[in-house]
């Protein structure tokens, strides 16, 4: 009889197992929500990096040719391979200004939607340089830049 009672004291009860399982579930829920936020933040960081790369490509092209690669009229333009051809393929000197991976013919944000951009050039009469305002929009998302 004594052996049987020793065996019962060494085992976990059903209540103890349920408490441990519940605590593990709560901890996993907290951890996975943190992973989701980290993934979202990494996508935003990647998008900001790609926007900077696109802006630097435009500025380098403008500095080299004293012209913009597109006729920009204030409307939003989608970042397709056709619209970014001069930055991607190079011109007379074969300089490639934008090293971007094109997905299905467009330069896409981390969510899979093509970047849309608008450049507004303003002549500043107080300085010798032109000022410009650039916005890159993400459809159905907040503006980033």
C-alpha cells in the first residue's frame, strides 16, 4: 500500500496541468503578437529604405542629365518598369540609377502593391537650386516618407 501512495504524490493533478497549459497559452499569445508587430515594423523599414533608394536614383539622374526621367504633372504615377525604364536600364553612359527587383513589371512595396509616387517641382527664387516635394503613397495604407 505504501508504494501506491508514493506514486500518487509524484504525479500532477488535472488542475495543475490545466494551470500550466493556460499559462503557456498566454505566454505564446504575447510572444506571437510581438512577432506580428516586429514583422509589420520590418516591412515599414524596408519600404522606407526602398523609397530613399528611389529618391536617390531620381536625384542622381537629375544631377547627371539636368532633367527628370519622367514628365511629372502632379498626378500620381505607378512605379512600373515602363515608367522607371531610364533609371533601371541606364542611358547614354549606361549608368543604372536604381537597383530594384521588379515583380510582375512593377516596383512593389513589401505588401505586394506597386509604389505610387508624385513629384512636385517648385522654383525657389531666393536660392539657385530647385526645391521639390515628393510623396510616395501606399494604396489603402498611411503615407510614408
